[in-house]
C-alpha cells in the first residue's frame, strides 16, 4: 500500500473507527490511477474528438453502432490491462474493519472485485458483459463474423455492452440496495465522482439528510466544509490508505 502521506483530521479517523455501517460511492476518479480515463476530465488520444457522454446513449448506438461498439472495445482493452490501485485495495481492506459495509460503484471496470471487495453494488453495469440491444438479455457466446457489432445468436439483433446509458433505467436491485445503504449508514464516502449523474448523485445528499457524516475524496473537493461534511482534497490512491492508517494503526 502507498506510504505517501496525507493529513487526516483526527476526529474523522475516530468517527471511522467507531462507525457501524459505512457506505461508499465510487466514480471514475477511483480508477484514474489505474490508467483508466475519467469521463469529464480532459480527454486525450484516439478518442479526443468524441464526447464520451455523447457515445453513452441508446440513440448514439442506433445512429452509429460501429463507432459505439469500437469505443467500448477500446475501453474493454484498457480495463483488461488495468490493475487495482491503492484506492481499490484500501476500500477492500475497509470492508474487513467495519461491521456493515456497502460499496456502491458507478464504474464498469470490475477493479473493486479484483482488489478483493466482496459485496459490490454496480449501478452502471459491467463492461466485461455483453447483451442484446433488442432482447436486453446477457449473451455469453456469439459467432465472430465480419459484423460490427456482432449479432445476437437468438434474434440477430446487434450486441452491446451491458452498461447503463443515459436515459436507461439502472438495475433495480442495485439502485434499491444503494439507496437503502445511503439511508441507513452512519458514514458515507463519495470518492472520485463529479456527482453530476443521477440517480447516483443524490445518494450523498440522502445520507446527509439522514444524519450520516459525509466524506468527499477528490482532488477538486473543498477541505472540511462542515462538522458532518468533510472534503479530503487529494487523489484517492493517497488519501484512502492514509485514512486507514489514521483509523487503525
Ligand atoms: C479523482 C482522481 C483521483 C480524478 N482520485 N478523484 C435528475 C436530474 C437531472 C437529470 C437526470 C435526473 N435523473 C436522470 C437524469 C438524466 C441522466 C443524468 O443524470 N444526466 C445528468 C448528466 C444531467 N441520468 C440518467 O439518464 C440515468 N438514468 C436514469 O436516471 O433513468 C431514469 C429512467 C426512468 C424511467 C425510464 C427510463 C429511465 C442513467 C445514467 C447512466 C450513466 N452512464 C454512464 C456511462 C456508463 C457506461 C460507461 O462506462 O460507458 O456512467 S455516463 C458516465 O458518468 C458513467 C459514469 O459512471 C457516470 C459518472 O461519472 P463519474 O464517475 O462521476 O466520472 P467523472 O469523469 O464525471 O468524474 C471523475 C471525478 O474524479 C472528477 O470529479 C475528478 O476530479 C475526480 N478525480 N482523478 C479521486 N485520482
């Protein structure tokens, strides 16, 4: 685990040590230090001319299925080469310290599970899975032909990644589990997310409203704006290992 230092407020370390139910919401910033680009930070490279948000819609897929399939194929490659970073590892370790723990992620890369987190609530699906655009069922095997995207072996419809695009419903069980955790936790961490995409963006407010302490971990956050709202201004791969050391060493 990284030994880079970060000053954790002592009262926050104590709150974490004594918390009964901790809920964590993660976003793309948690995987940035694994080399996976975020959505709303500056884009570079091959896809610089495309707005990722404009590719993550059913309409984009209908208009240009090949472009969207290729974009996800490129991202799937990036994810396949990526490894969990100290932030993922610290969050897996946190699960072993607190009595009740819910890890909610907007990420589709599976890196929390790779780091050893067990109960991961995936709000936006998983890029490793593929489903039929027409039938909305997961497909595991298909014929590799020259078709891009490949065709569903059952109905011939185009295949797409099993992720949640704008305007699509989140998986109901995942959303209910996330909202339940936000309402019942005593500490809620929002880590590496810009907090602009609903319904995930409402979860920290739900927790705050129910009296939980909310901690935001983001290089762009403001430091400690209030007694039940903390901003830890730094990269998750530095802040989270420091938080665990402050609470349990
Ligand atoms: C670091 C760091 C480091 C950098 N350490 N930090 C209510 C109000 C307004 C709008 C809506 C609403 N309800 C619904 C909507 C519409 C829409 C929405 O929210 N739009 C807003 C943009 C305005 N929501 C939806 O459409 C959702 N569906 C829905 O609500 O359906 C309802 C419905 C009802 C009935 C019928 C039908 C539907 C679906 C949203 C799906 C989002 N999908 C995507 C793509 C997933 C697949 C993929 O990966 O391609 O999810 S979009 C994209 O944004 C992706 C992300 O999960 C999501 C959030 O992004 P995230 O993770 O926050 O990343 P960034 O880049 O924004 O931020 C990174 C942060 O990290 C930054 O702050 C950095 O500073 C920080 N950072 N390095 C820590 N080292």
